[in-house]
């Protein structure tokens, strides 16, 4: 087998290992609560909604928040369009790209170092837990890592005199990489720095420090040379490089246009650059995570010039504090501590042994990587591209707040340099250069110890890691896995029995499982701890009302309306509870409150009208009954009650007029005919009295059960003078 075929087989086998690793992780991942849902308070929501918009035909991939770079939304949208929105399928696609990342790391190392370094680096990256974790989340971190190594490999393999086809195939991954996040452009700043000679030979000839102070002509000459330097830099870039940059720009143009349309102004793919930049560069900032105590607001509207001016002023006004801030950020970038983020790595670790190995320790990867970075400087010129990517990605992360997901795109380069370190130490040992081997090993061990120091991490950041049962239980609940959620939450409750948030989720889990009595017990404990917990108060009020335990229902509903007095339905239910207990006056007060909050609600008009009528408050009930009839003009009972309000107050003329309207709705109501007949007798209209008494008698005579009423009607007819 020749050497080329041998290398191909090596690449094939490491790709297979990467695929098998992800298949195993996928199998274990199914037990994780995040397998089939995501936190809807994270950036995942906006990427997901934007992708769904694109899959449904919206070419702009719009989402509630538009400040994110659009590339990852389009990546997700294409998958949704082809397969439908199915998270497990999405994980499989992302795991495939993760395996390709391992392969490209292998290929880069094979080109820059040797086959053993390639195997070590590929395996280190492959078995690093956070890598697997982020490949199974809706997060662009893995995509940035993939496109980073893909573009690096394409540039490394670009020949000195490339064809147009090679330029295009190289420009595509570079352009996609640039579109992931604006701060990756720093990589290409370092490419420019490392590949161009800043000062050509003889640039400073004839210029000395002494002459700068003594000779006006020397100062003029230096200024002239400095002004002409950008032109010389541009002239130093080859034609092929210029063509490559132009093609990259063309491939970036659609994303720039999309960002301009969505944002309403020109932005470099994303409008969150200023916000993230200034947020992570405040002297008082901890240096990792989002610190609400020093959150900078209103910075999304700042331009590039204003942002740089504000940053410069901070360095001028507080140089020591800013230097210390960057020292903290540098430590947090390389240390083993998993910096707080939207998703917690320790929560994921429990569900897969692949995340629990020593290779998941970020401090191990970075300590090996930093030593390798230093060792490789002897051949800096040959590895300039690799150094540009390594430094650029690290600086890009340092400029903003240090987060767990921001370290993932830097990991491939740590893995490459870590592989080089281990290969070099092994080579020294094999060639019996034990002193060098020992120095290298001690250097790695010293760095690893420093980057694992628990004393350099603020305690308050560790408090979020006190117990993971609660977080796991909550995420099971959000993923609608209620039995598993309850199991975790009850386990957490054994350690923290008075935690109100866990009580809220346990009660909600019991409700989802149909165990209402257990849910009530949990809710009662919750309101004992938090008297003003409105969510629990309302639920308990509803439960006790359905059980006809009106006293307890009133207790909870009354507490609810004290905290949230703007819900008419709760007042209506409170009124019903009072009415059931015979406290009509309190019921009327509650219903009046509900009607004041919702004046057009017909049911509240009916409740008040009928209750006041039955309480003998006829005049007071009349406007409510009238308002209800205006909404429901064919409602017979309201019309009857309305007419009776006049009758009960001796207003016989109005009473008769209203009953005429009632008869248009219910002409066969025998009892009302009997009643109206007596009214006409009082008014001296015997003819109409006889007519209504006759109708009543006819109706009652036809009903054997109404014989008493039939007799009364007959007696009334006999009593009316002819």
C-alpha cells in the first residue's frame, strides 16, 4: 500500500471513530431532558423560529430578535425544509458535521505535522465532552468550529498559482466562516499580520532615535514612509490573494443584503457586536458570563467608531483595571471551569459517560495546547496560517464576555497544538532526550494545576452548581416528561424542602399526571412559604371551588385578587363562592367589580341583575337586566324578571307593557297569563283580564299535573264581572 492510500485509510478510520462516538452519545442523549426540547429563554428560540420561517417560505428567515448573524438560521432552515422540524434528526445532521470537523483536524495535522499528531489531535477533540454536547443543541458553536477548520484546510491546500475553480472552492468555506460571527474576521487580521512584512528592508535606514529628536528632516521622512506604508502593504498582496478576497466578498454579499433589509441599516451580518463588545470590556466586569451588576444597556445602536472610542476611553481612564480584566478573561478562557452559559455542561454529564472522561477537562486541552503553541514557534513561518487561526479565534473570544459556547470554536486549534505537544514529548522520550521530555511534561502539569485552581473562581458563580436535580427536573417538565420530572424534583426536595420553585414544579407535575390531591398538598405548602404566590392561589381557588369547598376557595381567590386586582373572571368566581355560602351582599360586590373591569360581559350583567332581583332590590337590578337584554334580546327569563321588577313595585302600566314584549317570546306561558290577568283586574280592564285568564285556563286544563292552577284560573274567570 502506497503512502497516499495509507493516509486515506487513516482518515477513514478516524472518521468512523468519530461517527461511532456520536452514535453512542446519541443513544445516551435520549435520556437527557434536552433531547426533544430546548430552553425557550435562550438564543435557541430565535434560531429555531427563524429557521421555521425560512422553511415556510420566508427568505429573510425572520425571528423575534433579528440581531443574530443569519447563517445558522439558514442552515437549520434547510434541514427543516428537507426533513421537517424534528430535533433528533437535527442532532444527527449536526453530529455528522461534528465528525467531519474531527476529520479536518486530522487532515490539518497530517499536513502541518505528522500522522501521529493527527491521530492524537483528532481523538482529543472527538472525546472532548463539550464538543459532543454543543453538537446536540440549537447553537451555532459547532458550525463555527466546523467552518473554521474547513476554511483553514482549504487555505493550507491552496496552491501558489491556483485555478479559478480552486479559488472558488476555497472561497466558499472562508465566506461561510466569516458569516458565522463578525469577530472571526480577527483571524484574517492576523493572517495579514503574519504573512506581510510590516517594514520592508531598509524601511528605517538612516533613522535613529537620536535623529528623531534632533532633525526635522528625519521626522518628515518617517512620516512620509508611514503614510506610504498602507500602499506598500496592498502592493505586497498577490493577485491571487486579491481575487480570493473578492470572491469571498461576493459570496458574503447575499448575507450582507439580508442583514441590511432585516436590520434597516448596514451591519456586518450581526448587530449585536457593539453590545457584546462593550458588555465584556467594562473594568468592573468579572470577565466571564453575563454580569447583571455591570450590564451596559443601549449599546446596540452604537456604530463601530463610537464603540471603539468608548473602549479606548476605558483603557485611558482605567488602564490598571482593564489590564486586570483581560488577565481574568484570559484565565477564564483557558481554565477548566465551565463558564456559566444557557446550557449547563454538568447537567449533561450525568447522562453520558462520554462527557465524564478526563478528556472533557478544558484545562487539560488548553494546557497541552499552550505548550504546543510555544513549541511550534520554531517553524512559525511554515505554520503561519495555523497560528493566525489559533491567535485570531482566541482573541475574538477574549474581546467579548467569556462563555462556554464561545470556547467551542477555539477548541479545534487547542486540540491541534495539544496533539503536537504529546507527539513531541513522545518523540523526545523515544529518542532518549529525557530532559526535554521531563521539561515538557512538567510544563504541562504546572499549567494544568494552575488552570484547575478552585481558588481563582469566585464562589458565587459556583452556587449555581449546588444541585442539578432541580435543573434536570425542570427541563424534564418543559420536555413534557412529567414522571421523570417529578422523580428528580422530589429528590431535590429531600435536600431543599423549603425551595418554593421546586414546589411549584412538583405541583405542576402532579397536575399533569392527574394527581390533583397531591398537587393541592404541594400548593398548600407553597402558599405557606409564599403567601403572595398568585399562581398557587388561583389554582387552589379553582380546585376548592370545583369541590364546593367555598370557604377555602374564597380564602385563596381573595388573596389572589389582592395581588392581581385586574382579572374580572376571578372576581366573578369569588362572587359565586360568596353566593353559594349565602353571603349575597359580598357576592354582589364581587360581581360589580368584575363588571367594572369588563363592562361588556353579558354574563356579569345577568349575575348582578338576577341576584339583585332575588334579593328584592328591584330598582337596582333593572339596569343590569336591561343591559343584558340589549346584548341578548331573545332571552326570555331576563325579560320576565325585568317585567316583574315593575310589578313588584306596583308600577302596573310598565309591568303590562314589558309582559307584552315577553309574550312575543313566550306566548304559551300559562302562569304569566294568569298573573297578567290579575294585573288587568287591578287596572279595571276586565276584557283583557278575561282574555288572559282564559288562555291560562286552556293551558292548565291540558296538563293533568296543573289541575290546581286550572282550578285557580277557573275561579278567576268566574270572579271577573261580565
